């Protein structure tokens, strides 16, 4: 088994091997090996970024030309290399995007990908993969629901913007209150697909389940505090009075907070019991 780094090992199914130069970048399928790597947390934006698909997987594992790599990814790769890392995990390239089984498997493993990385590079001001990490924008990254989970799972995060960098380390919190706080912060975040409402939180739920071993996770709530969890409320005139639009798409049971959608910045909020 190959070990990368100085003996501190982390599981990851696939990574980008960024080598020593821009001519050596490729997708590396680790086959269950362990190693030290960083993750990129970023916004996809309106245009899909460079991706790995079933048709391109073989070519990606051989080589990814530098000219084909979008600027945000280039910045992350260059920074990771400067910090002494050879491996970086980027979702659109390390998950086969048109393979539903691979996507489901990787989304369930997201808790391991982010929790066991050495560092997350957060492209805080990048609105898409093309604009680069060091631009002046109003931090669109923090409005994305998937990113909420990524940054809370990460042991260390380096936030990057046009003129500053911010360092953050994960701290331990009390269980029930911590979960309620997470849900309140998560509820108004943006999702491209409504059906990702609970999957985008599954990594944090898996992490919480390790600490609440005697409790079951039920549609965004916990069995050992279900009587309190069910007391969630919604406030604000812009909350839908009935089921959300396109209610034919199942998201969560109606008694779960996850069944409703918030809209960021319109005054509506989800409140959990305190």
C-alpha cells in the first residue's frame, strides 16, 4: 500500500495527482490506498466545470492538459503545490458525473472525503470555475448547501478571496443544540436540485451518528430528541403556505423541516427549538 506524505494517512477513492509541474496532472484512482491530500470547495456556477464522465475517465487518468483546466482549479492546484501537497480532490473531476451509482456512492462517502483531508481550500469569492480564486465577489460560496457540509466536516479550512486569506479550524460542539444550529444555518442555502435537500446534509448526519450511536437519524431529525425536533417552525411572509411548487417531487416527509424550502435574503427563517 502506498503512503503519501509523512505517514499521516487519509482514505480517499480518487484524487488529482498534480505532480511537480503543470504537464503531469491526472486523475489517480487510489484503489483504497491512503494518503495526505487537500480538497477544493467551490461553486460550480451557471456553466458546468470541467468534468470526468464515463467517456473521458480513461483520458483523465492519463493526462489533463493544463490549458483545459479552468482558472479556479488552476489556482487551487498551484496553491496546493506551493503548500507541499501532491494530491487534491475536486468533485467534478474525481467523481464520474454521468454515473448515477458512482455519484450516490461518492455522496455517501463525502463525510470521509472532507473529514479525512488535511486541508480544504475554499474559493470563497469565486462564482464559478472560470473566474479564479482571487476575485472580488460577495462570497457566493457560503450560499451553497453542499458547501455548508464540506466546510463543517473539514478539519482545517483556508478561505481565499481577492485580498485576504482566513484560517478556520473545526471545534467540538454539544450534540442536540449543535444539530439545531446547523439546520437553521443550512435551511436557507441554495440547491440546484430540490431532491438534494437531505443528501447534501448526509455527511454531517453520518458524523453526528457516530456521537449519537443509540439514536436513529430520521429525515433530518434524531429519534432521541424527536419530540423536540418536531417543534420546528417557519416564520416570514414569503414562506409557502402550502406545499412548495413542483410538489410532485418527493423531498422529505411533510413533518420534517426538510420538506419546505427557504429563500435566502427575503426575511423568512426556519427556527428549531432551543
